[in-house]
C-alpha cells in the first residue's frame, strides 16, 4: 500500500523564527515567571525545537536578556509617543503618561511591572537582564526630569525633586495594582501626580 509522506513545513527565515521565539518568551515569562518557564516550553510555544532556539540564543540567560531588551525598546517608544509632542504643555504630557499607565494596568492585562519582575528574578547587577531592566527605570526617571524641566518657573533642583516624586508614583502604581488591583490606591496615582506637578 502506498503511504503519502507527511507534508514538509517551509523553513522560516531566522529573523522570523527569532521573533516567534521572543513572542513566546514574552508571553510565558510575563505570565508564568522566568525561573518557572523552561526553554523547552518556550521552544514548543514558538513551534521550534530546542536546538533551533539555542542556535539563535546561546543560553536561557541570553534569551531573557533579549526579551528584556525588546520589551524595553517598545516601552520607551510607548512613553515617547505619549510625551514627545512639544506643542503640548509639559504638564499635559506628564499627565498623559499617567493616563496611559492606567490603560495598560487593567485587571485582565497586567500581572505587574515586567522590569521589576526581572530585577527580582535576576538580582545580580552583572547580569545582562538586570542591567537592561535597571536601565529602563533610569531612563523613565530621566524622561520625567526632562519634562519637569519644561514646567514653568522650575529650576533644576525643583525639577529633579518633581521627577523623583513622579518616578516613585509610577513605581507605586505598578506595585499597588499588582497587589491590590485597579481599585486600590493605584486609582489615586494621577491625582497625586497633579499635586506633585502643581506644587510650588
């Protein structure tokens, strides 16, 4: 009896395969944790074999670092899209960031800040994942400082104080939402940002 051979799947380009692996890693690492998610599970979710994954990422740590780098790039672009319009007052752009944070920390789409999770799971400052996550937090603080410097009648010292307080509100919003939900203290984040920005 003649038996047809199974159809062969077209091989994906390396860039497309890498994208599929990172998509799978992002979903699994964020929702299930990095340590709890093995490389085999990521490979299976991406539709590739572990050998293929290791050909593109030499280790799990390298995969985690690439995941953080890609997430960080998207996060920076998102914040820039909310705050870059120089035709709007700096106050409005700062508050636009907090409005945006509310939209992305809903109950069905938010488990916690991915960068804080990475810092918790990779506490060693020498690890690439830790360094990338820490760099994102520093970048947000610097971006808030830039915006605070554009506020009327604010000197450098005042702007730095404002940006540090706003950065604390951002981190508090993330932590409170993860722990107590959107109806907890996080719902006051925008109002608190207004108090900080408008304080003389």
